[in-house]
């Protein structure tokens, strides 16, 4: 397989699917643990489902649950678009 | 999980059949001021905890996707096999590292209120996601029953769950249910009764040690926590959270005197 471009989750458009590559090293401690507890690990498939009118919250489908994040959180998740 | 050898468990008796069990159940609603056992209902959001709660208490705790999910704990009761049970319905949570008020309510209860049995309600169509919380809860209590709910949905999606294998691997009873249709509730009741009375002893799967280095660091911390809060269960778990920098745990112990808490003394209904 060819090298996939890695971007951060905040840039995933509604309706697009992505695979998690890593959680940034800049995100550590409880914040990192939170992502892992929500099922965000390398290999996890994430789908961007919808965005709030103000645009600051985006809902993602992750392992069967819809979970909303702010862009200051999703900038830590490295993904490749599928 | 082993069956207590003093009281061997027998199958095929009248007492083990569902109709007999349900006849032995008396739903008490909120009319409960004394109880023999306190049971917590924990699990991920939207797995059917309140539906199980309603099936056992006869109450109508709001169920559904949104709005009206359980935001704080609701309490009710029932009598089963001549024992009084107090049931506490908790808000859904993905982990015990609380990041919201709902999650804190659930976490503090499971951690500090020492329920006699914690029923972990899981969505059998999303087992992988749900097992994270199951393992976290099994780290802090060995009196648990896994309620493998939404089995009707699993069947519809042609998902087959090997519940015997799951029970063996987790070390606690695993009971398949479709709570919305009252299926599996008699079996769930019996499993809860077995664990509450000690007829079944759980041997939950646990990570014994993270590393020798971590063990050495937390050892003195555990000693200090135990001497400061003698009634606090799970000192090791709390020590690990402190190493994580989880200050909400420290605040919970300090501010709410949760370290001193045993069984809640008075009945009270909180549904707001
Ligand atoms: N098909 C099916 N639906 C169920 C079952 N159990 C519960 N439900 C439905 O699932 C939805 C959520 O149920 P609740 O009991 O509110 O879930 P909860 O775990 O209390 O949810 P939170 O309090 O938000 O965490 C409701 O629409 C229930 O009717 C079941 O066994 N099968
Ligand atoms: Mg609920």
C-alpha cells in the first residue's frame, strides 16, 4: 500500500471515514487516557457524522457510539483518510 | 469465578426456573427503607440500565436515547427470595476516569459506596467498546455480574456472543438479556442473588502488576492512603489515579468525606 497522507482529525469532513494513526505526543496524562477510554487507538475507524451550527463541536462515530469533540481536542488525533 | 463449595449449586430444580424466580420477586418501587443488599447498575451510556432498573423495581425511570437519560442516580427496591434489595441506577459512563458530573456520580458510587453487587450492563452489539469499562470496574470490585443486554439486537445483526467463554475469561457471571422484553431478567436476578449471598464467588480477571517500577512507587502511596482513609476500599486503584494526576479523585475523597462512607444510611430518591 502506498504511503497515506497523515492529517489531524479536525480536518476530517462530514461523511468522510478515517483510520487513527496515533495520538499526538503533545497530548498526555488524563486527556490522552480519555481518548483511549473512548476507544481511540491506532487502527480505530472514525466517521465524521455532523457539526454543530457554531462549528466548534463535531460528532464522530467511533466503535458504534457517537461522541462529540471540540477542535482543540481533535487536533491531537492523527489520522489517514480512507 | 467459582461456586461456593459449601452450598453446591444445583441445576434443574424448581428454584432455578424463570417462572418460579419471578414469582419470588416483589417490586417495591421507592418504598424501601431497609435492605439486605445494595446493588449498583453501571455501564456505558444507553445500554439499558434504566430499563433493567424499571423491570426490577416497577418504577418508570426515564429510558430512551435523548432527552431524559439518567443524569444522577435513581434508587428503588425489590424483594427477592425474602431478601430486601436496594437498586441504584447510575448514569452511563465510558470509563472511571470521570470528566463530567454524570460520570463523577457513577464513578464515585461504584468506587466509594461499596455496593454488594455491581451489575455492569453492556451492549452485546458493541462488546469491544463496552469491555473497557467492564475491566475497569473489575479492577475495583470482585462482586460483579455482567448483564449482556440487547441480545435481541445482537441476534438481529447476527452477532453471536459466547457468553460462557466471556464469563470464564472475565471471572464473573455473564447473563444474556433483552431487558426491553423482560427476557433474561429472572436469570439476572438469580445471578445477583448468588453473588450477593456469597453462593457464587467471583474471581475477576485483573492486571496484577503494571511493572516492578510502578509497584515500588505506589507501595508507600498505598500505605499512606490506607492510614489516612481507613474505610476507603481500592487504595491501589486510587494510588494509580493519583499517579495519573487525577485530582478529581483526591477531591472526591476529601470534600465529600467519601473515604468515611459506608452504606448510605437513609433512603432517598434523587431523579433530578
Ligand atoms: N432492542 C432493545 N432495546 C433495549 C433493550 N434494553 C433497553 N433498550 C432500549 O434502549 C434505549 C436506552 O435504554 P435505557 O434503559 O434508557 O439506557 P440507559 O443505560 O439507562 O441509558 P443512560 O442512562 O443514558 O446511560 C431505550 O430506548 C430502551 O428501550 C433491549 O434489551 N433490547
Ligand atoms: Mg439510564
